[in-house]
C-alpha cells in the first residue's frame, strides 16, 4: 500500500495537461473525441451502446457512401461513425440522395438490426447537419 491518500492520486487533469494531450494526439483521435462530444450535446445514443432491435437516434459523420444492390433492388449504403463505433445506414430503393456524401454530418433515427455482426439502420428518418462549424 502506498502512503499517498487516494484523493491525492486522483487529481483532476489540469488545463496544461489537457493541452499537452491534445498536442500529442493523432488527428483521428481528436476527430473521434469531437464526434463523441457532439453525440452527447445532441442528446443522441452512442453507436457503441446500441443493441439489436433497439429504437435509437444517433449522430455522426458519414465515412463512406456506396450504391450496393440488395436482392436486385438498388440500395444506398453509408457508414456513420460517431467516435465510439460505426453503423451502416441503408436506404432501400434509392440510387442517390442529395446531401448524402462522405464527410457530411447526420442525425438518423430508426430501429437497429444486426447484419453479419454489424449494426444497421434500414430506411431511417434523417436530418442533415449544416456543413462547416455551427
């Protein structure tokens, strides 16, 4: 056992330490942290906390957007990332949707399902977030 009281070991991180951590973090880590903060601010569920058959509202950035037919029907698929995990968003019967493009921020609502071990939202209600800083 150490002689230092527990409360002294767990001091809050100071402003200098946070700045140093930000300077030594990779760009991807910083973007993930920003997305996690945005999720909390918007009052949405973290993708990492979503379970099968749960109705959720999630937010994040679209990483990829592809046209991939499913059973002969066109399907627009996008990968939504919120800093905690990724989720596939699929619009069945759509070849394209104006504004759905990589790098765009989005809020999506629907029922999560699991397909091949990945979380998926089929035909969600969605809201495009403004481009640039809010």
